[in-house]
């Protein structure tokens, strides 16, 4: 691929998506033309990252090195692209591995783009978006994507997903546990099939009740099965249950994967056919699928389309926050007051504290969700709100963004406990504490829930300090808020920020 300068890239409106899957790493580059995507370049490298996960969910050094080697190649392809034009998504293996932070840290040294680890439901949503944008369909459809470590299921209509699920079963992980060293037998296949059926037990009723008119399969495993079905002359485009059962019989005629000789089966997919077939067969049986078509679009295409939407100011995260507001009956007037104060503080602090637009968005999102825990109990609302955010499905947010949002909300009041704030890999800890300082002050100044309380004010930020310039007369009129600010000065020291409030009356024995 020809490398372009950053200016040329900007002019051409190129965007790129990188999918760090459990079986393969994918890179796709596209151009936005009149609001539509035009795919220009693809790269795919087999990594089998999931094969490096042991029973303790630790990722092996060998698997890490395979992944890092491919990232070096991708970095060369993407070297002229600006960071805002590239989105990198990591899926099952890196969300499952207990030592994924080690891989992500090593990746930062060789790959200049942030890697977002996403939840399974978010992966299913992006896969659905990839299919929905790629091929229009008027009815309701079911989308299934069998990956290396997990399988995603989505039902939706047009661009709106109705059901999303991710199950911990993939062709690489099943190959490792049921078909070791490429061995095939009826017993091994039945064990794999049974586990896949068990994984689907708790979603099949809801999915069948929702229903669909078309079943769609995506990605390598289903494409391979479609190619075999076509190559055997069973059907040129459609996969049916009877095809899968006949393919199972053909599969069980050999004892080693490498002995498989089927039209449409490439050498690199032989080890993955048996586990992939077991998962797809279980899906057909448990969900009652009659037939399925293959669509050549998946996660990376969904990421590209969402990037295109964000460039056109259609951020799915806005819809997610609106949904939370409605569900938890948020007081939007209070949220708006806090949001206005956040904006005043951010505008005057972001240059010195180097808080970019992403932090601005996260802070404003926090303003509208910090009180959702009131639906549980007004006592310790910050804990309840953070619990909801940590455990909810938040479309559009990667796992790191979700944790940052929950952490801002968790520590928006009372004591700050730095030891309890987990380390972030996409964001600097100092940035988090600076953002938290802005958010805490905005909430504190608006706790009276009135429009006429917060006066016009200024602030001056320094690397580890913030000077809040409020009228001296205001402190005398609002003695409780003044006392709260004195307490806040002590709390913020735990965040590494010294808060100065000129004119704030000092506490004396006479007070």
C-alpha cells in the first residue's frame, strides 16, 4: 500500500480499524466518500492468541510475541495515519487474560495507537453494525460470528440491535480443549457440541421469542463452512442444518484434522473446522435455525462505520447516556447545572492539565449519570451509581472508558482512595485525578440544586494545583458550601491536587 503524508490522509479522509481477534489480527483501511465508506486495503495475520491462554487465564509469552510481531507490521502500514483516524479493538483473549496489561504495555512501545479492550456485548453490537451497514435487509435478522475465543449473537432490525450476547466458546479455544494435536473422534466432537449447547442454554429462549426472518453468519469459520457446502454441491449460497449434519459425518471419517480433504477447506483452516462446526451445529439446534447466509462483514467493518458516524457527530455513546437518563429518571436540570460548571472549569484547566476532548466528553457524560444510583438508595449514591456503570452494557464505550466513567462517579464525593482506583492503560492516572478534581468541584458547587447559587468565577490551573477564584462575599453568604470547600481541600490532597481558595475564611476556635 502506498504511504500518504498526514495532510494527504486528512484530505483523503482515510480511517482504519484494527481487530485484535483471538484467531487472527485484521487491519482495514477505508475512505469516506460523500458520507459512505469505500474499503481500500485489508491485511490479515493468523496469530491464534487464544491458544496461548492457559487454565489460569494467563497469556503465554509465545502468544504475546506472535501478537506483537503482527502489530509491528501493522504499525508500518499505518505509520502515516494520524491517531484520530485509527481505532484498535481487542476482543475475547485480551479481555479474558489476567495478564493482558503486560501485553498492552509492550504493545505501546511498538504500536503508536491506543488499544481498546471491549466487552463481549459491545463486540456483538459492532459486528451487527458491520453487517447492517454492509447489506440492507428490511426484516429482523440474527447475526452469528464465531471467533477464536468467543461467539457473538445479535438480533436486530435495520441498524438497531434488539438482543446482544457473547458466549465463551470459539474455534481456537475449542480446538485446544477438545481436539488437541488435531485429533478427531465422535467422543471429542460430542463433548464439544455438548459444551456449546450448554453455553447457549440461557439465551436460546429469549432469542427464539424475539425471532428473526434471516440468519446471517460472518467471519472465517462460517465462511469456510459455506465454501465447503458450496464446493460439495449442496447449495451455492445457503447453509442448512442438514448440511452441517452431513458435514459432521464426513468429518468423523478421519482421525486427524490434516487428513481432511474437502473442497473449500484451506490448509490453515483444517485445525479449526471441527471446533467451528460443533459451535455452529449447536447454534442451529439450540436456536432453531433453518438456514443461514454468509455476509463478508464483521467487527472491523462495524468499527469503521461507527468511526464514520462519529466524524459526522453521531456518537452512539450519546444514545447510551440518554437511555440511562430515561431508565433511571435522572434529574436532567441538575445534571445540566453540573455540566455547565464542568465546562467552565474544563475550559480554564484543560490546556495546563492537557485534558483533551475525550476527557471533556467523559466529564459531561458523568454529569448525567452520577445520580443514577438514587434508584437504589440515596445513601452512598456514589457507590450505587458506580456499581450500575461498572456492570451495565454501555454501547459505544470500551471497557477502559466504562471504568473511567464509573470511577469518576464513584469518587465524585467523600473520600478519595487512590489505592482502590485501578490503573488505566489508555489514560494517564494524573489526567484521571485532574478530571476528577473538575467533576468533584462542579458537583460540590451545585449541591443546592439551584440556578442562582454558583456565581461567575475563574480558576487557574498549575500542574498539581488549582486556584478557585470565587467572590469573597460569596463565602460569607454560603457558609455551608464554604465549609465543604475547606473539607474538599483535604480530600483533593489524596488526588495529588492542592486546592487554593483565596478569600475562603479560615476556621478558628471562634468559628
